[in-house]
């Protein structure tokens, strides 16, 4: 199985800082049809289009430890949707995946 193609998207990030404390939020969305080359479960070759959408949202807080280093904590959510279009002799396929992560780390500026 092989899928290949461009997945254009948009991304945005907002950050607000007051003294040493800050908050941030952001997100990304990528969506497009990608060429799908695979096979059915019985081994019959299939060429189709896979409509793909990737979404990511995040938000959190930060605290400046020094002038160039800040610690942060937050949460992030990902969603992945993939819809392979049906073709003669092969049914389509819809897949969904979502995950949530907790973030804890540090970032620096040089």
C-alpha cells in the first residue's frame, strides 16, 4: 500500500505574556485528496483517492524561569480522518483516530 501527495494546510498560534506568566493556544489543519495505491484483502490491486484530514489543537501555560528559558505545561489533541473512495470491485474505507497528550517541558530563545 502506498499513499502519496500534497497535504496543504494552515496553522495559527496565539501567545500572551504578562511578567513571568504566559498562556498559549494554537492549531493546525491539513486536508486534501491523496493518491492511494493498494489492494483488497484478496490481493486485487486498487487505485483510488484517499481524502485525508489532520487536525491538531493545543493550549497551555508557561512560566519564565530566566530571560531566555520558560517552563510550560499544556494539553494537545490530534484527529486523523482518512476516507478511501470506493472503486469498481472494492468498497471504500473510513478510518478515524484521535489522541490526547499532556505536555510538560521547557523552551529557550537564543
